[in-house]
C-alpha cells in the first residue's frame, strides 16, 4: 500500500519562493538583452514558482485542518461521565457563600455555609477535628437556638459564655456530672405526661406519649429478633405505670427513678397495680392496664417476671442514687423555650460514660424535638447531635425526618462511621437518614469500604488515552491511536490519602466540593470569642487568620 503523502507547506513555500526569486533576478539581467523568448521562459518559470507557493498554501490549510481535528479528537466527549469538583463560582451559584447559614468549611480561602432547611450529616473518626472545625465553629457563628449533645462538656466550656453574652441567649446546662464546674439543670423526661394530665384538652395525647417513651427506653433492635414478645410485654408495663403516675394526683412520683423503684419491689408493684385497677382516670384506660397487669402477675408468674425484669433493666441508668437520678427527678427548664426565645441547651456527659448512659442523650433529644415540633412559630432550631450513633436508637426519628424541616427542626448528625449508624438503626434506616440529609460531610476517611462508596458517589470523568502500535519489524512506522475511557474523579486510595485539612462536601443541587477544614481559632472573630478548653488548654492565638467574618450584633452582658 502506498504511504499517504504528508503535507509540507514550509518546504513548498521555500521552494516556490526560491523559484520566483530566481526568475525575478534573471529577468532583470535578461531585460537588458530584450530577448522575447527568454522573457517568456522566465515568465513561465515564475508561474511554476507561484504554483508551488499555491500548493504550499493548500498544504497549510490541510495542516491547520488536521491540527484542529486532532485537537477535537484528543478532547473527551464525556460519554463515560463529566464529574468535576465545584469551583468557587459553582459554590456561589449554589448559595454556599451566604454567611447566614451553617458553617461547613472553606473553598480557596472563602468560607462556605449551608442555609437550607433540611438536615446534615458529618462522618469522621474520633480525634479528627469534628469539634474544632464543625461543632464549635457553628456554636460561635450561628445565632439561632441550638440543642447540642456535649460529650466531655468541652463545647459548653468554650462557647456558652459567648452565646449568652454576644448572642443574648438563654443557656441551659443538662449537666448531671457537674462537668467543669458548670451549672446543673434538670429535666424530667416524664414532664410532658404531667403537663398533659393537668390539661383535659390534651388527655388524648397521653397514650401515644407514654408509648413513645417506652420505645425510647426499650428500642427495637436493627432488623428485629425473636424476642419481640418480651419487649412488647416490658413496654406494656412501662406504658401503664407512666399513665398511672401521671394521673394519680401525685406528679412528684411521675419520674423514671420512681418507676425503677416500683418495678424492683414486687410488693410495691402489686399494690400499684391494685391502685391502677381502681382508677377512673382517662375513661378507664389506667384501670384496664391495672387489671391486665394483675392478671399477668397471677396467671403467668414466670412470663410476668421476665417482663418485669426487662422493664426494670431498661430503667437501670435512672436508678435512685445513680448519676442521672437527680437530673431526671424534676424540671428546671422547658424545651419549648428553644422555639419561644433564643436558647442553647448543652446536654453534657463524660466521654467514658457514653457507652453506658448514652441513651439519656437520645431521650433528651427526642423530647426536645417533640417540644419544638409542636410549637407553631417560624423560629428554626438546630439539633447538633455529636456522638449520634452512641445516643441509642431515637424511636420514630427516621420516619419523621421528611416532616421535621416543616416544623423548624434541622438535625445535624455527627457520627464516627456509617457502619455504627447501620448497626444501631439498621442499614435501610441508616440510608434514609443519609438520603434525607442535604449536606454530607466526610473527612479523615480511614475505612476502605467508605472510601470506595465515596469514590462511586463522586462519579467518573472521561479521559483520552494514547495507544501505540509498534508494527512487526523495526522498519515499520510507529502508529498512534486515541481511545476514550472513564476514570473515578477520586480513587478510594486518593480519598484515604487526602491531607488532614481537606474534606469532601456533598451538597444537594451542587457539584461535590473538595473543601478546606478550618479550626475555629483560625477565624476572626471566633478566636477572640472562644474561651479556653478546660481539657486541652487555650487554643492557639496570633498569626494571620484564614478569613474574617463580620457580624452586626450587640453584645449583652446580662
């Protein structure tokens, strides 16, 4: 096969130009001879030169056309994907630069915020900066009401004074262990039952509220198991006892420690069931519970004992004399204040007690969410739930996530890993929590399964690859061809190897953002607003801030 001729415009320009130049030079010499034949010959010679130059022009066009086609051919079509990270303009177009929202991090030194109504989730291992770059920044920045779980009590120690003095908020410390010498306020999880019993218009709410409490105390395990019957029996006792103590005219007895004490004493329990059977409260509902439980006690003693043990074990963390007993024996505060006025509630606990007492965090959060959702005002409340997966299963939460933003409730769940979340809530419910979160924040990823999941979530981009054909012998020309293929925007190993100050943000209606983490002490004026951490000392001071934010607020010294 004949080899295709390659265009050579430069050679033809040089050759044609040389021919024309020679003919012109000879023409000046032959003009003196006035020889018509020679003049005609030189004219023909010049035409040849012009023809060669014309061929050069044609070759130049062909070369230019081939170059443009090659450039187009080397550019991916995007058939395998066009995934790309958001640039700063994309962030601005998506509303992520509006400082009225919740702080997420920074992009190219510009702070990013989320001002939507929906929920958020942060996933990062322990000791990787969730507190310093996520939780504390928002406690220093966000001026609305916040309910925040505070393992170790550091959040309150660093930010409570600022929220009271700068934002003028009411500050509540649910602090049973008296961490860092901060105040100890109390909240009785059964207080809503007492309030409902005192208002005949709300009696219809008592049954559902008692049942909700029972499910918080004895949650359904992820996926369920064969012990459903025993869980139902234990819950039934808790429901009946709650309704009785709420309506018996002695509200001081309607506490979790008193429920534990009653269940632990068989004689006292029987006397209570007898009193219930004689009650006329709630149109005979309490009496029906009492007769049913007395019948179980008499006819199925062994099964009744199993139910009693299950119910008392669920209340073990609230036993009299325990660290939570006094904290849940009365109410100094009302969660309705979160909606009624600017309020910050810190729910505090030593980190080493979370595995044993974390359920109390979930119970408090559940009651606060219910209280806020029933208040018909436009005030939005942020629930900043650190150690979310260690709070126990919050009954009914996943089912309510789609409705809560309409009631002004925004949840920000902070977990160490998704597998723990799935273990507590089940894989399907954990996926619902993720799908209902318009912001998903990941950093310091150390799990290969999560890294692979994020890599798939980021998507693929199309690239062109060069393929070389070396031929059969050394004399053959080397052939070159291009092919298109898809590659992940980030490989799993790239995600696991990201620098400590980088994070991935997935925000609804925006491209993924490769953003910077920013500690609160690197932001002006947060560095000045924050108090020293009692467990780690004062934060670094001085140096050039990462960025500055302006606030139009008047400090309140009350």
